[in-house]
C-alpha cells in the first residue's frame, strides 16, 4: 500500500520533518511537491524529482533529488525551496498564535513538465508548521510610546529578555520573536513605524523610543535584570548597533546584515544628532529579475568625510554578533561588519565577532523558511527590492545561524549573569 509520511506532522516551523514514502514500485521516478497558502491566500509551491530504491521506498534523509527546485540530498528541501506563484512575494506569518501554516505534500508517479494541477496526486499528507509553543503567552504592548508584542515562555522565569527588530518592512513582525520564545527567551517584537499610532513612514529616528522599550522589558517581573539582548536584521540592525553604543541596558546584540553607520535618516539621542551617510542613487542597478539592487548605493564609512555618520562602536559594553550573507544584494554587509570589528580592535576591544555565510542573501531568517530573493516593500520606493541569496547556501546559513544565535544569547544573557 502506497504511503507518504511526514514526522512530526505538527511541529514548530524551525523543527525538521522526516519525509518517507513506502509502497512504490522499485526504482520508480516520482515527483514530490509542497504547497501552502499564506494568510492572504497567496500560493507558494516547490517540487523535486526522486527515485525509489529497490525496496520501493523513498527516504528524503538519504535519497537525492535529481531535479526540480533543488538537487542532491536535502531532507527539508521541499520547505526551503517554496516559491511564490506571484513574482516578488515574501512568505510572512502574521497570526503566530492561533493557526499554523498548512503545507500539503503530494506525490505523483510521473516526471515531466506537465501542469500538476490537472493531475490527481497518488497520495498526500498535510503538515502543520507552528510559530509558537502552545503554552507561550502573547502580551500586547501599548505602554507610553512603545508598541509591540511580548512573548513569554511558560513558567515563572526569570527569562532572558530580547528585543526583536525587523527592517524597512515596517509594522509589527512577530514570527521570529514567537519562535525564540518557544526556546525559553522572553521576546518583545518591537514596532517602530507603520503600526497603530506610530509614524506612518520612517523619518528622523529617536533612540529614546528604543531606550523606553528596553527599560519596559527590563522592568517586567519575569525578565532577568542584568541586561537584555537585541536581535535585528537590515534597518533594524542599524538601530540595534545604535542601542549597543548608547544604551547600557543592552548586553548582547545580534546584527543580521546591517550597516555600521547612520543611513537614510538622522538619528537622535538626547542632545546628540548623527547625520546619515551620503547615498548615491545613480549607483542603483536593475537585476535580470527586474528587482532593484541597492548594494552599492551608500558611501564608504571609512571615508573621512563620512566619520560623523559612523557609530562609535568602541563605546559598546555588550557583546556583538554580526551575521553576514556574502550574497547580500541590499547592502555591503560583510564590509560594514569588518569595518566595525576593525574599529573595535583599534580601540583594544574584543567584544565583537562575525559569522560569514557564503551564498546567503540579505534576509536570513529562522531555518526551513524559504529564501526571499526579491520582494515588494510598500514603505521603500515603489519597486521590488533585491535581497539576493542562493537557495541551497541560504538554507544552510539559516539553519546554522539559528543555532548560533540561541547559543550566543544563552551565553551572554544566562551564563554571564549567573556568574555575576
């Protein structure tokens, strides 16, 4: 009897799934597909071509894909190779508490380029991919100016506290915070524009807003009191680096593909005003996909004329982990991270390190989420933005980085405070 199994059939989105097929004819070529619809009904699909073994079985932990959206042995390839049916779509989970993504796995016993929508699959299986633990508590935050959502693990704590910052996408993005909470961290997903009564567009940035959020998190009775962490990406990583430089409450910072200087808009903190580094829009490039590459548009932070825009990272008291995708097409993130580390070293500081991932793009997210090569951003120009990344290398980077991020926060938010 033909059977397709996916174990576990219901799990967190950052947990691997073991896919097996039994009951096939020996050495038969088949197509395996995955599909899901996001909360707006937009379709994402992937497929790969496999051959059963002599016993008529197929185990994705061992069997290579011969073609399709990826080749080789990739047990989770059907998940991380999902592509939007409509160009420049990005898969984002919005409701992280009440519903999972439903991924449908289908098996077809013929290989070709035919429209599979017109063919009935031989066997199917639905996999639930959740973004929160069943006992995680979500607390809506509307205190003072601060807007966001706090995710608390089950138990009394105290828990290591983290602020989660996304980039120019705006609004409130919660899926990374809710997943980290499932691993024992208390995480505040923080909005800073385009949400509720916050500014609709990003303009002058007031670091005191982020300071207010840090103080709010530290004051919570379930949060460890010796300092918080920040996880950030893109524009959010710029603000995380500012927090590292100026806020003593921040003791561990993860910056994913961010700059080491003020970009686009002035940054204000009390009496300090840092002006943005110069941009050169004439350096914009158009990718073959039609998306816009901004990688080369910003001035060089090493240039003496730009020093007023460079963050004084040597003032940072906390530990900083730079995560860099070498195929980042949005900004020259590796060069920026190297400059920041050189700046630390020139001041006799050793509180920064860098993880470099060849082939990874700009949007390094939790594992098994699909690569977003390019997407629309409603708040940044009216063009699709190029993020970059090779799907296989990017998937490997996401899986490795996720583990390193958790180890980093455990070391500097739990073990260090325990020693103190």
